[in-house]
């Protein structure tokens, strides 16, 4: 089963959600995480405010991990929050904020070396994500990355960064190659961060991007499958999937 743990919750509304879900299902994804982005300046919304996407506008929302029914894409949905953190006050609040910690997945985008170090060593998060489309404002140090890996934290690469303009692609491949070299391909996940359904790519296309970055096939495949499951388990949410749940019942 393939996973996309970064589908921006603001990327589609109303009927557009149906197209997004249908495309994710067609491409072969079984689990997604609807992502709420927070700049740390405003109070984050509680996860209960994030209604799961439905296949038809106006239909009663499903529970967060309920498989969609007959005629609907078999895509399970989780709730994720990504906090852009610029200072230590914000960093400490992420650890203690009950609304943030109640999401299925907690991710942080650190804005400085000090914040990056804090979350590698002490932060209560599941994912560290970085803007790979520009020059990073701090160094990625191997001892810090090793400490984060030891604590069960995963690093995220958004593959849509490789689909933008030439400058963004250049920075993406340079930054991503550096990160993968330091992690040795461990504790990495690939996610879309797609703001439009046309930017989504099939799992094997994403795996090919990983191979271009220097990952062996197995590690690249893990980054859209088993490593994503480990992120969810680290966050305390467990999904049990049987083949029957993903088969289409007889009408």
C-alpha cells in the first residue's frame, strides 16, 4: 500500500475534493494525510475542525480513517499539522500544545539552526520537513540528523518541488541529495504537497525520483510505503488494513 502524507487541506474545496480523491485512488494511494499548515502566529485549529474529504459535495463526512464505500476511492484519511517554527517560544509550544499534539501526525518546518537542533534532540514531532526549493538557512549536521533518527523522527521530501521551475528543481536536487547522503536513505518519506490534482504522481514515478537522487530501489519504495506507516505509528495512530476492506463488495 502506498501513502501520501502531505495533501494540503486547502488545495481543494467542494466538488474539487472528489477529483483529488479519485486521482489519488487511481494512482494507487491507499492512505493520505490532509495537512493543515500553521505559521505559529495564530492558534492552530483543533483536528475536529478538519472535515475529511468526501467523494461527493454535500455528503455526510466520513470518520478520519474510514474507507470510502462502493463507487468511491478506497483512500483512508488522516489529519496532519505542519507548523512553521521561527523561535524557541514557538518550539516549546509545539511540545505542549494539546491541539497540535492531538493530530495524527505532527510535522515542523524549522526556520533556523537552533530550531532544527531543538526538534532533532527534543521536539515532540513525527516529521521534520524542509523547503528544498531555495538555499537552506542553516546546516544539516549529521550528529543532529542521527539523533532525530534515533528518536524515531522522519525527514520529508516533497516531490512537487522537482516539478517546478529550473531554479527550484536545481535547489531541490542539491538539497535533497545532501540530506539523503547524511541520512544514508534512512527515515525518509516522499510526499506530494500537491496543491492541484494534476501535480500528483504515481508511486513508481515518485520512486524513480528517489532513484535519481541516489537511493536504491528498496529505500525509495519504503519512502512511499513502510516508512510512512512508521511515521503514523510514531504519532500513536495505528491503521489496520485487510484485503477485504479494499475489495469492492458485490452489489
